[in-house]
């Protein structure tokens, strides 16, 4: 019958046993979304956390500031100490150089005391010598070198070097009675100690009249 007749395409489909494709079924569970709403944060807890962080930052700031102040103070002290050391070294070099010149001044003074120029030529030479000596002394004065005044002063081992001690009726004990070599200082620093003679005070001669009077009394008796 014509109603039961099948078309060639239907027969081919039945013969091959092909099953018509069906659409994939959707999963029952809904897909998870990544944009979930964050959990609510307690404002009090957040405020407490921020206060703790602020306190920690303040402590770190105070520690760093203290370290900075200490390092700055150490550096300032180092700079001042370095400057003092350089000044001291410079002063030591100047004093050492000036000390080497002092024997030359001594020789000039000895020669001046011994010279007794006679005649015009000798006097002209003497004036030239005096000019050189004055120039040398002026240079020392410009550098702050000054002569010590020691005669009549109490003996001080920081300034004087005692060479002799002798009895003296003019000076009391431990007083400089004579200068043997000049001493010099510069800005309170000793360049060369003065070589001096120190008084021992009055000798036993004060007791002689008493002893003589005693002998005279014995003879009269």
C-alpha cells in the first residue's frame, strides 16, 4: 500500500541504525559564580586593627628617629674631635718649629753681649747684626712667642728647670733668684723651660751673732 511505503532516505536510515542527534541536556546544578558578595566586616574590629597598625607605625617612627638623632650626635662629636685633633697637630708642628729657632736667638744674644765694636766699620757691622736680631725677634712675636719673666717668681716645675740651689738673703726659699737660660711660651704652651737658680732662703749666718754674744758673755764671766 502506498501509505506504508517508505522513502529511500528512511530506508537508508533504518538500515544503518543511526540514531538522530539529540541536544545535550543542561546540568541540573547551577554554575558557581566568582563574583560573590564579600562577608560583612565589623566596623569596631576594623577600627581596632587600624589603631594597632597606627601604634606600630608610631613606635617604628620613634625608634628610627632616636637612631637618627644618636647617629647625628655621634657624627657631630666626631667632626668636632677631628677638628680639635687637626688644630692640635698644627699647633704642635708650629711649636716644634719655633723651638728649633730658639737656640739661634740665644746665639744672637750671646754674641751681642760679647761684641764691643770699635771703629766705623765694626759699628756698621754691629748695626747690621742688630737689625737681623730685631727682625728675628719680631717674627717670633708675630707668632705669639713671649719670654718668661722668672726672677722673683715662685719656683714652678711646669715652667722652670732648677739647675742650682743656693742660699740667699734677698729671696725667700723656693723663689727663683737668677735666670740662667731664658724660657719661652706661646699662647699658654711652654716652648722651652727656663733654666734657673732657686733660693734656699737665709743660711746659718743668722745664728752667728747669737753664738758670738754667748762666747763674749762667757769670757766676761
